[in-house]
């Protein structure tokens, strides 16, 4: 069961992140592309709160961005829903604890988001030139988002941490009371 405090914090984070992306981050160009915060925020929520929270947040952020930017309705929602769900499933199945997990999953989330958005737009028949420049732009966006994935994850984690439930899998293991020797190592 998801607590109301977590729902409120995720909703506030989703609205603020979307507005910051539209108003500020999209205006700054690095190597000819602007950073894309949405897949990183959705990925972070999925890694921290699970697949359902990640999928719902991805759908909501995608729908908000489609409405705000007057794009084809539902394309971003579908792509970010997939990103949030699979980031959450990674948490539920593997429980990644490595410090580079947000960087690797952030790069993968950006690749899925940008590539998926391009493929869905192409399948819908949007007239856009498909060339090497599109591939270069996607790869550059993935590199820029890989660099900022860890700071975005840290901010999201700091914001959501008070509302996240205690996870029994993340508790420290107690030392053996047999003098530090494992029962498996005795011969």
C-alpha cells in the first residue's frame, strides 16, 4: 500500500520537475542538445518506489508534457510509462545497491525514452526527416543525461526519503553470534 505522503511528494516532484524542464532546462543547450529530465525523474521514482509508482508517475509526467507542449497526446505518456515500470521492476527483482546503478539505468531510460518517442512518432506518420543528425542528437542526449543522472537521482531520493516505507531487504545483516564464523565455513 502506498502512503498518502508518498503520493503527495511524488505529485509535487512530478509537477515541479516538468515545469523546470519546460521553463529552464530545455532553454540550455549542451553540445547542441538540451538535457531531458523527465526520463531521469521517472527512472529515479521507479528505482525508489517500485514499478506501480514509476509507471503511474511516468504516465502523469508524459501526459502533462504532451499537454503543455501541445504534442501528440499520449506518446510521451506511453514511453515514460514503460521507463517507470521497468525501472521499478529492476528494483523489485534485483534490488540494485551499486552506486553506479542510477547512472546506468539513467542512460538506458534516456535511450528508451528518446528512441521510443522517435519510433512512435515515425509510426504515427509525423513528417520529420530521418537522418544521421537524429541519431547524433539521440546519442548526445543519452550522454548528457548520463552525466546528470546521479545528481537527479540524489535530489529525487532526498525528496522522497521521508515518505518511503522501510524495506526489509535493505536492512543490515546481523553478524553471526558464533564468534564471527559462518556455519557454512566450519569443516
